[in-house]
C-alpha cells in the first residue's frame, strides 16, 4: 500500500486544479482518474461547446455580413473542420494539464477508485492511503423516465458533441443551459431547432427578465420554443424520424425531427465509489457536505458536481481551494454566494448575485436599474443592439447585490459585476467611477444611473 498526504478522486476542474494547488503547498498528492484528464468540462462540456459557440458566431457573421457592407459572402459550413478544430483545442488543453501535473510532481493513476475503508482507496489491484481524501467525481447526464429515453437516438450532450453532421432538425428536451447553448449553435448551423421546456420560462435559474428576453431573441432567429410543456414519450417512426409527444395545457401535441437531445439536468457520480465502506453520507442528489466541503466523515471532502451545490467548473475549482484551506486550518474569503454564471447563447446571458425573484423570496427591499444595448455606442458600432442590463441594489444600503445581462460579452460584464458585488460597491460609488467610452461596460454605468 502506497501512502500519500492527500488522495483526490477525479481529474475534472475540481480535482486537477486542487491537486496542483495541494502540490504547490508541499503535499504529496495522488490524483486518481477514471477517464480523460480534464473531466466533463474539458472533454465533453465547457470547452468543446464553446468551440462550437465560436464556430456558430463566425457562421452568423458570414450570414449577416452585408449589414457591415461586405456583400455576397459565399460560405459553406465544413462540419468536419468544426469537429477537427474542437478536438484540437481539447487535446491541446489536455496535454497542458498533463504537463502541469507532471511538473508539480502529482502522481496520476488511471482507473476507477473505490473506497475500501475511510482511509484506503483501491484502484484495480492497487491500494493507496492518505489522512485526507477529496472526492471530485463530477456528474453525468440525467434522462427522463419516459418511453424512448433509453433508445440510442435519444442523445445526451456528449452524444450531440460526437455528431459528425449537422442535424436537419433537432428537438431539444429541456430549455436549461445545455439545451439552449446547443439550440443557439445548431440554429446558426442551419438546423430546424425546437426546444421543449417544462417550466414557464426557459433558463429558469436566470432572472425572469433575462429569460423572457432570451426567448424573444432566439425565437426571432428561428428557434421554436415551447414552454410549460411536459414531454411524455419519444418514438421512432417508420421513416426513421423521431416523434416527440408532449402535453401542453392539458392537450397532447407532437413534433417530428431527425435528431433529439435530452438535456434535463445532471446527476452526481456516486455509483461505484463504495461510499458505504468509508461511511460517507450521500443521496441520489449528491454527497452531503458543509460549507468547507467536508462530508460527515471529517477527513473526507466532496467538491464540484458530485455535491450538486452548483454544477459549474469554476465552482468545482474554488470548492477545492476551500477544502484544501479547511484541511490546512486556514480561513478564506471565497464568496460562494457571488458566483458568475453564463449562458453562451447568441446573444449571451450572464449573471452574478441575486435575481429579482430571489430578493422577493428573501424579503429584501430592492431598487432596480436597467439599460439597453441599443443605446450603447460600442454595441451599436459592433452591430450588437440586442441586449438588456439589469442591476439590483439593496434599497437600504444601495449596495449592488445582483446583476443580470443579456447581450454581447455578457459573461465578461457579469465578471465585472461580480467584482463590484464582492467589493460591496454602492450605486453612488459605481456612478462616480469613470467608465471608458465607448465600451460595453457603459451599460453598467447607464443601468446604475437609471435607478
Ligand atoms: P468533472 O469535470 O465531471 O470530472 C470528474 C472526473 O472524475 C471525470 O474525469 C470522471 O471520469 C472521474 N471519475 C468519476 N468517478 C470516478 C472514480 N470512481 N474514480 C476515478 N475517477 C472518477 N460549466 C461551466 O462553468 N461553464 C460552462 O460553459 C459549462 N459548459 C458545460 C457544457 C456541457 C455540455 C456540460 C455537460 C457541462 C458544462 N459545464 C459548464 C459544467 C462543468 O462541466 C462541470 O460543472 C464541471 O466539469 C464539474 O467539474 P468536476 O471536477 O466536479 O467534475
Ligand atoms: P438544467 O437544470 O440547467 O436544465 C434542465 C432543464 O430541463 C430545466 O430547465 C428543466 O425545467 C427542464 N426539464 C426537466 N424536466 C423536463 C421535462 N419533462 N420536459 C421538458 N423540460 C424538462 O440542466 P442542463 O441544461 O442539463 O445542465 C446541467 C448542468 O450543467 C447545469 O446545472 C449547469 O450548471 C451545467 N452547465 C453549465 C453551462 C454554463 O455555465 N454555460 C453550460 C452547460 C451546462
């Protein structure tokens, strides 16, 4: 049995970033990984999807080039090249992770880890021990328990990322982040896209002003969006089409497509870990942790998607940093209540802090400021007039507590807001900060001025 200071199970953004940090802190680290380095985020999540988002932007730019005075642009989408570029970016980043781990002298073992006891982990025939263990095994796609969901043509996000053709028509079950990013991408590539969402708004975790506006924008681009509809079954017709039946306002309706994506959420990867042997408490909703990411077994931690607190890559990494600090007995000021989150559709949406709905539910008295991209010089110059910025301030203190943006570079703007919320900037301080002109950031200034 080989002994380490720390064992980390899973090499996604939670696991590998934490392993690098722990090694930097002088720990002897073992990183066990069942699949490719980089986890879901690098291999079948954030990065390959964002490659396709960029490809889609280029297609849209070619399509709308005459708006910029560039006439008669002939373009043809070579989807093989799209697939190839995506693979090249992912491989390059994966090689980078392998090199960083080697340089930091992290021991990497390939294989599925299983707990033997609360301090011993087995990988195949080998046994490893450490006084502290971090579980970072991520999550997998969920499927609805309905007829057709187990068929090979019912694809999850990985299945869609592996397509080597552009679907003629694509039905997407679930209008959350994954569903909408793919809807936006394949709409640009020319697929006829239909999104079926169960809730009354798409992107239900976003502020409702943003989700309603995004629905309008995507609909204008030709994405058919059906909300408040429950998908009942999917079946293949004699001519190999997929017939999806849903219930809308008590009536059954259906839609036909060549391809289908189911994106109705993700479930934590707890199977196969033998958590019982370590005595770690978990449920199908994930491993239960406290604010230091500590499980009920004090020397075992769970970070990232596997604790299902917030399934985002950067949250996984920062939870790892928090867990490491807890192991070392160090306190930190990481604010898990101010996490930037983005939806890389075209137009982009992003947020930081509280939504108006969350403020209402918490009984917080608020003031709201809004601005529109159509009144921003840089947005108009860039041909990006579609967008809204909504800032939420605490009515008593006037501190910024929420920012919700749809429009060009929304993710970057939300990051700027994240900084302002963390620094507890007030409306007056924001208005008295000099914003460069012309910049998209001025939508923040205009929104703050409008309160
Ligand atoms: P993962 O990245 O899932 O990594 C877990 C690793 O553990 C995997 O390599 C797995 O093989 C391994 N593993 C599992 N079980 C074992 C075991 N028993 N032994 C050893 N190894 C094991 N988030 C964002 O922030 N921004 C985005 O733009 C974004 N886009 C996304 C797009 C898609 C299509 C998807 C599916 C997700 C996206 N996400 C995005 C979410 C993001 O991918 C996850 O939040 C993130 O990967 C979670 O990191 P993690 O380290 O917890 O787990
Ligand atoms: P999600 O929870 O964001 O969305 C799932 C959607 O499916 C919800 O809107 C839900 O109401 C809907 N749904 C559930 N049952 C349904 C039914 N019967 N019929 C129709 N719709 C139904 O989950 P996701 O889109 O699968 O994404 C999973 C996770 O991946 C998210 O938690 C997210 O954090 C992460 N992710 C993040 C990004 C990003 O940061 N840009 C991108 C992709 C994924």
